[in-house]
C-alpha cells in the first residue's frame, strides 16, 4: 500500500536510498531562494560512494556536491536525487550534464522540477543514454519544499496567516489594545515559526497601532540567527522611531495596498514563504484574492465581548458560503489551542 511498486513498502531499494537523499536535503536552509535538495551516489554493489546536499543559492547543487565526494567511484553508479536534476546554467552549471560526465549510468529522482527555467534534466539524461526513474517518494520531496514549489508553480509565495484570537473571535479589545490574548508559550511558538519564513508582513495600520518589532526572538529576548524580512505594506508613513525600523532585521516599506503587487515583489526577491500578521483589512484583502494558503490560529480561553474581529468583511452573509478550511494539525500550546489549516484549492 502507498507504494506504486510491486515490492512491499520499504523493500524497494530505490525508496530506501531516496529516503537518505531526503534526509540530506532537510539539512539545507529553509529560508533561501532555492529548494532543499539531497543526493546519494550508490555503487552497483550497493554501497554509498558519495553524498551531498544543497546549502543555499549560489553554492553547488546537491548532485555536484555528491559527485565531488564520490570522485571516480561515480562511474557506473546510480544517483538518487530528491529533485529532478537541472538542465540549465543558472548560478551554477547543469547537473544533468555533470552526472553524465561523471559516468553515472542511472538516475532516480523524486519530485519533477516545477521550475520551467531548470526543468528538462530527466529528458536530457535519457537522450544521453542514462536510465532515469522519476517520482520515487515524490510526495515527501514536494512536502519538504512545499512553499518553494508553490512559488515555482503559481508565481506567488505561500502565505501563512497567523492570528491570535479569543474564544469569541476577537483579536483586539474595543479600544484597540491586544497585548496579550495568548500565553507566553504560544507567543514563543510564533517566533519559532516566523524564523522559518522569508518575510513577516503587516499593514501600516498594525505597524502604527501596535508598534511591533516583527523579529524572531528566543524566550530570553535575544534575536534568532535567521531573521525574516519585515515587510510593511501601505501608503502611510512610519515614524522614524518605529520599532520595525530598528536595525535588528531588514525592513521593506512597500507603499501599496495591492496584495498581488506585494507578493510579486517578494517573489522577485526569492521569498517563497510569507508570514502574514496583518490586521483585519489586509487579511480580508488577501483572502478575497485567494492569496492565503494556510492559517495558523492561536485560540485563547478568553472573552472580550465587544472588540475587534480578526478579519474584516468577507462578503459572506449566509452559512452556505462559509469559508471552510482543512485542518492539518491541532496542538495544545500552554492553555491555548493552535489550529493549522489549509485553504482548499479552488
Ligand atoms: C538548487 N539546488 O541541489 C538543485 C537545484 O540558480 P541556480 O543555478 O542555483 O538553480 C536553481 C534551480 O536549479 C532550482 O530552482 C531548481 O529548479 C534546480 N535544481 N537547485 O538550488 C539543487 N538540484
Ligand atoms: Zn542542478
């Protein structure tokens, strides 16, 4: 079950080596314009003779790193790559050619390259007499680069909307104050997830009302090693002393209220995962345009009664039109509940 092959799951040697390639891929940086890719070179005797993974844009691709560690032993070997080898000369040379030149006679890959600029390596290898098998553990490989794949296929970064709300769906009190609805533990979880994204996005409204830092910080308040770009969208000026303008991380003030324009600018910078912490108006605009891919909601055992909703008008007036999501995870964090859910592809 689960396997497309006649052999029982786990007994397909190609799957076994691909799992190793995926483990190597996961060592790569999550926040980088490039995908995380791993490669294992295996001799005809079934021995690993080379391993490599991609360490980020501008560095050698996984295949080249693995070939380098294999040296002459790559001759007659099989290469397992978690992404179809590239056929293009980008920041580095084409991997399909490098595999062939090193004497690799069989290539097994997982995900087919969704990047039209780089795709075509499998065909090129076949044309040059290399046996190719694709699609092995492709779902796992795609999941590992879910946000990068989304950008490559849609042109927009994957948008995760983070919200913190009371049991009655309020994200701020009637006077606009909102510190704090959720517990310390939930807020720490937010910092961890922020650091896994390329950008944190708010509108000028939130930047002016809350004066947030939008950095990713450890429980002791120190900055994490990887900081997302802080993006503030909207035409209003920010005061010189705004926390978001400190030197803890880069900040881009994009003077537009058009979600597509903002996401296009971030896509051009190689950002494939955006953490949206915007207020009700911005979030409603992103939802209306179908630009929210996932929601991470922290729900606290708190009531505010009168207060401000987490999202503005969505044009929904009857229950049949409700926006229903598919939950992928529900976790208790301190005394709050974190619900992760995806918006259905329409
Ligand atoms: C990677 N790492 O290990 C593999 C990639 O701009 P470049 O030259 O680094 O090319 C990036 C593209 O190459 C990438 O989008 C993907 O389509 C392909 N394969 N990329 O960064 C790798 N194998
Ligand atoms: Zn490559």
